[in-house]
């Protein structure tokens, strides 16, 4: 079992309902709580939150789990993720996009994070967005 994914090739589809990920909530990756620097997920001060559904679609090839689409639906918003999980090295390289119902209506851009590191000690870093271009000069 320890090297199952290193030898496996195929597609993985997983759905979990009414679950919880310790230390992770919608506010970890969105909800207007923008983090200016990286943080370790295990040090995250945001309490866990029950999610409605977690859908995970991935391809397993050559010891790497390639996350094509991951979605965690919370009552307050949705976190989407994709990236790679090299099974043999127990590491992560994922990106997240968090969109809440209130943010979408207000026109606030979705919050994005990079999640990296090891399975036992992952960290998250907000993806820095370039500043908005200056408005063109008015002719009036």
C-alpha cells in the first residue's frame, strides 16, 4: 500500500460530503482575510469549518497525482484547487482560488494562494496580483 500510487496509473474521483479538514476553512483562502505573507497551514489561526462537498478529480501517472479539478464547497464560498502531488516525495504544489458569494457580487477579485511544502508541513502563500493599470486620462 505504501507505494500504491507510485505504481498506479489511472483516474481518481473522490467526493466527500459534510466533512472537515483540520485547520482549514473558507476564510483560510478567502473571505476577505488577505494574508500578506506565507503561513504554515498547521499554524493557521482560522478554526476548521464543515464543508458541504469536496470533489476531487485527478490523474495518477508515474507516481504523481495531477489534480485536474478540486472543489471544496463551504456555506460561505467555494475553494477551487489544482496542481500536482508527487506521491513519492510526499510534497505538494497546488494553487487555490477562493470565491465567496459576497465577493462575487461586490466585484472583488478572487483570492489565490500557492500551497507547497510537504504533506506534514504545508505552507500557503497568497499569489500577488499585479497592480491595476492606471486609468486613461480623460479628455474633459
